C-alpha cells in the first residue's frame, strides 16, 4: 500500500523550529528533512542572527543535521517558507525528491525552477506561516533583506 | 584608476585551502571570498569527510567564514572547481558579483546559469586544479558522487 505523507503534520515540525528561532531573537524560518517513510532525518532553523552565520538557513540547517545520507531522492524537505536560490540549489544538487513549503506569499524563491527541474513541490499556503513571516518582515525589513541578499 | 584583480593570485588562496582539505583526508575543493578591493573576507574548504557535514562545500565555508556582510555585489568568490547548484544558488541569492573558478573540466556545475543571470564568471582552466580534482575523483568515486548527490 502506498500512503501519502500527511504534509501538514510534517509542516508542524518546521513551524516548531521557526517559532524556536523567533524565541531566540532570530528570523522565523524552520525546516525539516523527512524520509518518505515518515522518519525525521534532521530539522533546524535560520540562525543568521543567533550565530552571526549567514550560511545557516532553515533548509541548510535541516540538511546538515541529517548528516551524510547516501541519496536524497526519497526525502522530503519541509520548510515554512519557499526556499531561496541558495536552498533551492541545495535541493536540486542533492536530488531531494519533494519540497513542501508552508507558504510562498512572503517570498516565492526558486519553487518554479525546482518544478521545472523535476522536483515535486507542494505549497500548503498555510495562513499561520504567512502571518508569522509577514509580521517578521514588516517589523524587521533590514534583517530580512540581509538574509535574502538585497 | 580601476585595476583588474590578479585572479590567479586569488586562486592561490583557494588552492591552498583545497590542499589543506586533501591533507586532512577530505575532498580537495577550496574557496575564498574576496572584496573587489583585494581584501580577503573569508576562505575555507570542503569538510564533508572531516566533519561528517554534507553542508560544508568550499564556497559555503568561505561564505560562512566571511561572516555577515551587508551586500556581496562587490565581492569575488574564488573556487578551485566550478560551483555545484547548491553553491551556484548561494552566489545568485546573495548577488555575489564575480566568480572565479580554477577549472570546470572535472565538473561544470552551474556556471552557465550564473552567466545567464548576470554573474561575471572567469574560468582560469588551471592545469594544477584539473590534475588535483581529476586524480581525487578517479581514486575516490564514491565520495565524489556522494558530494554531488549522485
């Protein structure tokens, strides 16, 4: 029997990470890397501010926490916000099969490019994610622009 | 007076990093982020093996070591090997103005895509870089394929 993962349940892990980041004074973007079979491989959140590290986006943190994997075709990257080019490039290079985004209203990133390159992208258009990110961007435009290189 | 950076001199920093990685038992890819004015902002090398960390490519390590910068338009990412999609995405997202690659024979990565998106890409086609990477790939095909997600 083939079952479809409960993407909204997986998104909860990413949302928890995003909230943790916000509680730390950081940018509220969280992510989780799951295997298709439901196993959580790694999760993390943006820590630009907390660690003065511009390389730690939610997705790269989740990828890192998952350690060395021999193949990502059967994995799902779940993130509260559509991945930027940096994180989209990560998905494409490592052939991550599926990307689930909480929202792409605040930022669309590279999701069309990923779809064009064969990645399955599911946009949950989650109201809570939109509200959390929208509020952060409105209140912290400088940090947000720094995080996306603008 | 506008002077052109000595790209071969900048490449030496990346090569030194790659050799350091090789000496540590790692994949010999090094990188350095320079300001156009000649200042070295950060340098690093691939540490997948040394730290069991798949997120540390040469370019992402150099970017990280440079810390938080307010804009990258006037920076040069120098790397011994053409950047993969992950690192090409980094360059595009943060609007790094120039990319200098030691070679693109062993791996072409995303350099055409970067050029199409307005990044100045200089390929030095360096024989030493080609030899170093070619030898490593021939002797360690499994590690190399893991590093590029194949």
